[in-house]
């Protein structure tokens, strides 16, 4: 269900960005606004990013095989990282170029009327896509019993996270472009239009860095949230036959797939058969309580601190 929600969110965002990109490009060429052309590049980059995100959703669903025994969940983080690079290269780079060109040259100024019309329509379309993403985020956060901001930072589907960041940045970028264009319409010249383009470039750099940094952390093996780690440790510790949890390590493979490896100190009186039964019961109990724990490895290890000195 979460995958279906993410797919529909990405499709809505991609369709809106494609229509908006064409409209912005036409309006930017007609008005001569560098900020509008920057926004066109921004939307074109976002549209290409939706293709990356759709690829991430499709590839991550492949079942585990011999070469990838833990599945392909991390495909989502890889393709989302490429989307972040796309934002930086296409959006920020072109916006910075347009801003510098507007400040250093005196290009022809066209009518800003269509630019304002397109900016207003774009705000409505981007806003609708942004709201859809927030609705999904709110539902997913409620399902995992976490705050929306916490869920967005640590547990959200990478595709959903990218859509929300991109649409949020797009809304801010539209306001920047409209402000720069409005001031230059009143005062004349292209100074504030160029400044708006540079501000859009800076905004996209921040968004690209934030998305890239988040996905990079997961690609190198980020642990599950502290709350989940503590809850799983408590569930193992409370199981019959367990004296203590000596060490617990986790790694998230996808938004709904976590690996847990734990060193546990079992009761001394347990026989090998009872140890095997206890391990099976611990695994069953943890998976029932926390379905995102798809892989659980237990290492029965005596607590050396409790061994008598020799």
C-alpha cells in the first residue's frame, strides 16, 4: 500500500512538473525573465527526477536472489541520490547562469503578464502536488506512530521525501521569481530578476545537499531509529530464557525493511534444543510486533562480566 501511495505521488508530481516546465519556458522566453527561465530549468530537472524516482520504486520491488540475498530495497536510496544530483546540476547550475547573465548584461525585456499568469498557475499545481505528498506523509507517520517531521527525516520513503522537498522548494522558488519580476516591473531593469535567479540557485543547492546527504547515510548503512532499536532490544530482553541483550546492531535496507543483529546472554540452564526454541520464539515475537524487522540474527554469547575470575 505504501508503494502504491508513493507511486501515485510521484506520478502526480511528475505530470505537474512537465506541464509547468513547458509553460514556464514559454513565459520565460516571452518575458525575457531570467528567474522564469530558472524556474523552467528547475521544473525540467524535477520532471527528470520523477523518472529516477519511478525507477527506484520499480527496481526496489525485485525479490531477493543469490547475488542480493537481502533484496533490492537500497535501490531507492541510489536513485534518489541521482535525483539530488540532477537538482544540483540542472536546476542550480542553470539558475546561477541565468542570474549572472541578468546582472551582467542588458537583455531585452518582454511583457511580464504571461510570466505572472504562469507563476500563479504553477503555484496552484505545485501546491496540489505538495499537499498530496503531505497527506501521504501524515498517513505514513500515523501508521508508524511518529511525528511528521521525524518520519520525514528518518523513515519516509525516499521517493516521498524527494517529492516533498522538491515541491516545497518549487513553491519557495515561485515566490522568489514572482518577487524579483514584480520589483523589476515597477523599477525597471533586470537587477532583482537576476538576484531572484541566484536565490533560486542557492535554494536548490540546499535541497540537493539535504537529499544527497540523507540518501548517502542510508547507502553506507544507517541504523534504524533509536526508538525502534530500544523497542526491539526490550522485546528480546523480555523473552523467556534471555538474561540480557549485550549488543544490538541494525541497518535499514528500505523504508519497510530493517536488519537486526543481536548478541544475547541466554540463561545457563538452557539445553541446545531449548536455545533453538528460544531463538525461534524471539524471532517470531519481534517480527509480529515490528513487521519492518525482516531479518533477525541472534548470537547467543555468555556475558563475560558475569564469569568468575580465574
